[in-house]
């Protein structure tokens, strides 16, 4: 298929990322709790599903769940799309009252104790941290007894002001460009987009500073945000995330670092942390 | 500005990336030759400008220039948009005859001799190569006497089939996601998008395998592609690229690695190669 240049056609006998996943045992796939899946229905029928990471930012995640349960996000907007950086949504007016069961000033959960994190080390060096790897499906960096989620493509965080404890969950963002790792440990990451990111990445970029839309008419309305556990069974996302402690994940990373598909003439010999964010499969 | 969380507000006395650039002497900005600027006018008034890198892939770049001079791309399409990967454009039919002054099977210019490249080393480690840095405004990796352009966000390459010398320039792609560095040395990079990338990144993703559009109607027509040198002076892009051998560029990299704007509570202490692609300024 000439010019379909960036695809994966397996050489006879060689593994590809896709073939490794196709051979994964069922046990290698984790089924997220429906209470950790945030389902965001946007105007125009776009659905974005976010997997939450309560073990990394428990207070922030509890706030987001409380806001979802209160249907607080419904009728708000995506109001910022900055190319090669982030999409941001929520209440840009900062005036919508928060439900009583949210914490107005969450602690700065920008990192956490490394103890209690079962890190599968990533076998290639990282620019930003001495140790990186994956834990429970998350890309993680670790140093000096602290561990933190990293700003890879699709990761979701809580917008805040300059004061560290001003991120109450009323504004969220997702990374839509090259991993802005300088944000690591400066803001609370709470999860990642696991399906439907194209519902946000293909939006027009905002023309104002930092990608904010100039007019309210440009904003994309949020129809509703719900926890999957609140949805009828038939309407819940059906997806699984590859278990990063599985042999399949290790094999997948190895193959991604050493592509021998027909197209490749020189395997890279490495893959970076954000180039190996765990795959998700839908429909099962 | 609460929740405008990812901006840059300078602490009194501290430098920001923007303040470093604002203080750059005029000599720190390079003006590209209009013969190395490819101006792509897309349907809907979108203009994308690509700076070519003839020193890295001379035969491929000569082909692209010949195709532009022949107005060969006019009326073709963007036919592929794959989320977190690439946008691709040109002739998906592979049947449009090439002008006589193009090379049908260019050599695999996937890397080149490192001699002759004046690399300013990047001061932080890279996952993929022992040595990385910048040369003449380009992100470059170097190893074993060879040097090559790296697949950072916005970089432009020449689509090819599985045989290495099948990339004649009739299909081009741009990176629109996290840097897919495993492609380095596997395909000819020929330049990068310097302005207007949002004209491609905000397009709908294709629903077919590898992000190809399912129907011809979904394709975005290319109105014309011209070298800037072919355009009337008033219609030429006016832009400059920061000289990567300048003191300003070194200072900018340092500040990007050590953000001390009001928002940041913990400077990263590093920035990766693709996080430091040289800035471009327009309008001068």
C-alpha cells in the first residue's frame, strides 16, 4: 500500500504492537470500576471518557465525582483549545456555586509518597526524572521517595490559579500535544482520556491568549458529565485497559521500542514513557 | 486570573520564555530564504507555512520544490488525519504523473553525515539518542557519525511505501501529536510547519484505518502550494526563526527547563528536545 506509509504490516514471523495485543490473555486487561469512569457528553454527539486516578489525587478526584453526581458540569463549556498544549473545560466565570460536599481548597496533590505504588520500571531513560515506569495503568515518575503522574498526551488535570490550592475541580484540562512534562508536580493530574479524545482534539483552536475562545458562541457546550456508575448499563462505556504489570504490557513496550514491521528499516531501540501509555480496548 | 492556569505571568524579576524572546537582539532571529518556505493554501482560507531543510534531505526537498513550481499539488487533498500522530496530504491515488524534473526514487535520506552539522548540544538527556541538539534551527540527533532530524510536533516528512526509496514527494505528512521518535531514521524528514499548523491539527480525524478519511467528500482540498519565492512580495509570509546558535536560544532553553513564573511551584530542571523546538515570530 504505497504511501500509506505509517502503518503496521507485520513481517512474516515478527511481532507488531497490534499482534502482541491480539495475543494477550483476557487476564492482562483490567476492567475499570464504573465509579472511576467520567463520561462527558459534548454537543454534537461527541463522547469523551476519562479514567480517574483516585490513588494519585484523592481529594481532587472526590471533588470531581461530587461535581459529576450533582450534575454540576451540565450546561458548561469547553472554552479553551490551545494548539500543542491543552483543551480546558468547566466554568470560566468561576462563579457557579460548588455543591456542599466539595472541598473548596484541596491540598496540592501534585505528587504523593512513592510507598504504596507498585512501579513496573520503564526500561528506557527519561529526560525529566531518574526513575519512570507504570503503575496500575498509569505513567509515573519517581524520585526522592515521591511519585507522580506525568503529563502525557491525553492526561487530565485540574486547572488552578497561581495559589497551589485553588484547583477545586470546576475547571479541568486534557493534554492534546507533545507531553508538557514541565507541568509535572505543578498541578494535580487526576486521570486520562481513554476514549473519544478526538471529540476535543479536532476542535477549532481559540484565537485569544492561551487558546481561549474569543466569544461565548465559540464555546462547545457540555451536555452532561456523569460517572459511568450513574448511567444505565446499556449506556456505560465498555472498555479495558492493559494491565501494566502484565507480561503482555512488557512485551508491547519492547515491540514498540523495536519495530520490525515491514515499513521500518531501523528499529529505534527505545521508546519514551509518554510514547508507551497503556492501550485501551473498547467494546468488551 | 484564576483557572487560566497554564499561562505565563512573570514573577517580579524572573525571566519567562516570553520575556527572553522579547529581549532578543535582532541578530538572534534568522530570516528564512523564500525559496525554502513552502506556502500551502487550503480550502476555507487556511494557510500553512512549512520551512524546508535542504541540508538534511536535498533530493527529497528538490523534488518538493519541483512539484511546487509545477503547481502539481494544486487541487489535491489532505486525506488522512490520525489523532496523536500525523496529518497527510498529496495524491492518494498515486497516479498523478510527476514532472520530468523530479527524481522518481530518491535515495533514503533518513540521516546524513554528522560532519558539516554545527550542533549546539541540548543540555538534557534524550531517550532515543546519545547526543541531541539544535543546528540551524532544527532539532537534531547524532550518533556514530550520523545526524538526523527528529520527529517533533510539526515536523514534516515524505510519505513512502515499504521500500525505502519510494517517497517521491507526492505525499507529505506533518506530526500532530506526541513526538513519534521511533520514526526517526526510517523516513525522510524535510522540514517543519512554522505557522498555521492549527489549519491541519483541528481537522476531523479520519474514521478509516490509520486515520484516512472514509469518503472523498471528507478530504480537504489543497488550493495551491507555492514556494514563497513564487509569490508576490505582499503575499509572502513574513517570519523569523530563532537562531539556535544564539545566546538567546540557550537562555530560552534554560528558562523553559526552569520555569519560575508565578504559576510554577517546582521547576522541572529539564526540558526535552521536542519540548524546545525553536520559536518562530511572525509579522516582521
